[in-house]
């Protein structure tokens, strides 16, 4: 019975010989080995860089700003004020949230920005089927 468990554990662990591939994995963001094409820059690279800078300034001055301040950072980055969706400042029970998020549609994609624990994050995600970025907003 112990031999059966050992065989099962080895099988589930994914151990096994995978051939003679001795190449190191490519670092994130680099082209695959043997590839001749350069990585295409994101069409949103400029706006996301400006947004990350604006949110970074905000995060440096307030580790958890309110939604209004995050929306103002989006506006300072060049997004029209009325186009920004912002997450709630507090939970339904009145507790402080862990982060403030906001998003705006830019050229058919959602540019999300978040301030959490004094740091700013920006990412690009697809637009939802309803045309917005947040579910339920």
C-alpha cells in the first residue's frame, strides 16, 4: 500500500524526464529564443506611464487616498473627468477599503489604476461587454 501512495505522489508531482531541452527560460518581456521580431510596444504605453506617475505622486502623499483624489489623478494624466469609474471608498459596513481603484476606457480597452499601501499600479484590461470597466457600476 505504501508503494502505491509513493507511486501516486511521484506521478502527481510532475517529476519526469522531459527530453533534452537544456535552454534556460527567457526572461519576462524578452523574445523567444530564435525569434527575430522585436516586442511590439503597447499602444497605451505613454498614457499608462503618465497615469502611473500621477498615481505614484498621490500614493507618496497619501497611502490610501479617497476616490475623488484618484479620479483627479486620472484627470491630471489626461483622461476626461466624466469618463473615470472609481471604486468605493468604504465597505458597505463602513470599514476602510484596502485600496482605491479607478478605470477609464481608452481606445477600446480599460486602463486601470490602483493605489494600495502607498504604491501605485496600472494595468490594461479588456472592456466589459456593457462598455464599462467595473462590474456593477
